[in-house]
């Protein structure tokens, strides 16, 4: 079990586990999950870490979209954001890039979830390792993340 799954079990939240064989040559982890799990891209969300150079934040957006840093900065009430370096992200979360879950991170970070998630009954996020996704309600995800809020933070690709 991963820390993400352990957190949901401890909180007694309903969720489903979805495993697939991760292809080590694949670098687009979100699209791989969509294909191998037979899901729609709008249902599968990626976990991104950003920083304003003072603190780090988590942003969760659909895998077929890009994060709009200006919208995210506005929602977080900070001046400017940059994407976190992959090594910083791994150090802060305790997960490897491609398997970073918004749940069970080493340090709970303030979180933004793209508002498109609110329209869905279930979304899928990384379960804490490559080849493992968790399906759960967007509201359950929000209640399990630190100071989570829904905001329009994506650019449609």
C-alpha cells in the first residue's frame, strides 16, 4: 500500500484502485493511464507542484490540459508561480515524478483542484506510484488535501 491509499483507508473514504503495467519508456504518464485504464482524459488528473519561491503548492488538472500559472497564482493570492523542479517535487512529496499523488505526501501542501473536477462523479489521480491510480469523488479528494479549493486553473490543450 502507498501512503495515499493508507490515508484514504484511515479516513474511511470510498475509493477504487486501478493498476496497470507501466511502460518504462513512456514519459506521458497521464495519457498512459487514460489509455491503459480505458478512461476519458477529462476524468484523469495530474498532480503538479508549483512555487512562488517562498512556498510550494499542489495543482491538480486534467491530463489533457496544461496548468495556467497566472490563474493558479491568482487563486493562491501570490504574485507569480513557477513549476517546481522535478527533484524538488520528489523530495517534498516522497513520490517519484509520474507517480506523485496529491494524497499522503510527506508534507501536506496547499492544494488547488481544477474546477472541471466538480462536474464529475469520480476522478482519477495517481495512487503514489507509476501504474497506480485511485478513483474517488472530487469532494473526497478536496477534503483529504490541505486547504484544498476548486479554481479555474487550466488551459485546454
